C-alpha cells in the first residue's frame, strides 16, 4: 500500500465516518496576544499568539471532550497545514491567511504586528480551522483534534507521525513535472484553471487597492477642507464624514480577505497536481523497469542480445555462462519481474485511487468557490451602492458646527 494511503488509516478515528467535527463542536479563535521571547537561535523576538476555544455544539447532549484552550503561534498553524498536505495529498487543503499583508493600499500597514492586520489574521485563522473541521476527511484527523484541545505535547505528537520523512521534496516534484511523458489532460487542465484563477484574482486585488487609494485621497480632501457653502462662503469641519469614509474602506478589507483566501487556494490546487505528476512519473518508471527486466529475461533465455550492454560484452570477453548459472540468474530475474509487476499494479491502483478522490475534492472546491465568490461579489456591490448613497447624503446635507466655522476672505 502507498505511503499516503497507509498514513491515512491510523488517524481517521476521531468521529463517526460520515460526520464532520464541526457538527459536534463550535470553534472560535477568541483573541490574540503579543508576546516576547527568545527564538531557536537565542535572539529576542516579538510574536503574536492566538487563543483557540471550543465548546460542544449542543451543550444538552454533551459531545467530545473539549480539553484545554491552547494558545498557538502562526508557525504552529503552518506546521498543522503542512502535516495535512502530506497526509492527505488528494485534498484541496484550505489555505492560511497571509503571513504578511499583500495588495495593500497606503493607509494599511504591512507590519505583521499591526493591530488591524492581527485582527484580520485572527479571523482568517478561525476560518481555516472551521473549514478543516467541516471537511468530511480532515475533520476526523487525530492530530487536528489535538491541535484544538492540547496546549502541550501537540508539536511532539505531530512530529512523531513521521510526516516530514514522507514529504516530497521540491526537487523531486520538479523532476517529475519535467520528465513525466504522459501527463493526464484533466490535471493539465486543472493547472491551467488554477493559473487563470490566480491571475484573475490577483488583477482584481491590485485594481481594488488602486481604487481604494484614490478614494481615500478624495475623501481626505473633504475631511481636511470641509464642505464649502456657496452662499455664505463658510467651511465646515467634516472630520465625522471623513471617518465615515475610513469605516467604508475598512469594511472593504473584509471582502478583499475573502478574495485573498481563494487566491491562496490556487496553490492548494497546484499541490494536488504536483502530487499526481509524481505518482504518474513513478508509475512510468515502474513500467520501464518492468520492460527492461522482461527484455533481460528474453535475452537470457534466447541468448540473443538486442542492444549493447555490459553483460553482452562480458560474455564475449569471458565466455558463456554455464547452464546452472543461467538457471540461477533466470530464477532470480523471474522473482524480480514478479516484484516489478506487483509494483506496477500497486502504482496503477494508487494512481486510479488518487484520481478518484482528488476529483471529488476538486468538484467540491469548485462548487464552494462559485457559491462563495458569487455571494461575496454581490455583497461587495451592494456595499458599494450603499456607500455611494451615504456619501451623497452626507455631501448634500452638510451641517456646520458653530464652534468650527471659519470665515473665508
């Protein structure tokens, strides 16, 4: 049995087979906290930790034990996701929120310790945990449940699984991508789909950041200079209206974060494609190995050498083998051929099973993506219409505070 199939079997044991964990518990990343300490190279650093709280979804019925309320660093979330990627390579693993702010407009800070950024990341980490807990396969993982409930010992538990030894190296994956001879068209199309989705969302986020910058500049003009009454030449303090614009633009960040999540999902799709390419490449290598051994058997049986080989040269230089030596080699070669045939069968089975499970995942992802992005973009359009109405109302109904009125010359 293949490594990733073997790795799945002992960990899928936390809840009933067709029941997602989210049906039994509620998950909340309740708060964040800034801490200081020494890192692995004994240097002082400042970092943020996040408090995970879970409780039974139905307190009357009870449910799974909730355990501790652990504090987790972002790096621990990364370790969990890497473990899930290795253990379940056929799954489109939900992405983590960005480690550092991307596609920012000038008012937003790119500092990963900025309170607004930390708050958006807290919501993103909570969303990640909820997506994993609602997944029919990932939610049953014992390591994931320990991540939610055990303050101490979780890192040791995940490392003891040995998942790092089973992780495919980038060089190995790149070699498979370049050398596979018969790539599956469906996965080639999936890579193209992922690239196009990444390009479209990246372009949308860049445009949105530029528009936000321009809007912010225009609104700040009104905040700094006020609204001039034509008849009386008065300037009114419009700080309240400028703060309205700030609130509107900050609300837009919620929709931008939803788009960013699907931008990062594209890397999860590519990960599934890379794993299939690696399995396909290993299958092709197993088939070539089997063909080579069968050719050796034929040459050994008939005594005819079709191509130049070291063994052929040896027989010419040192004479033919004795019948006993040939029979011994033939028997050993037959056993090797049988092992290679079994390996080809196993790789074929692994490839078929991977394709079946991964395409179920891709179908689920596409349905989710279409539904959620449609809802997000509709909500964004409604918010923009509402914003325009509010801005128009505030522009047209400006009132002056007598204490802030100044007479212009």
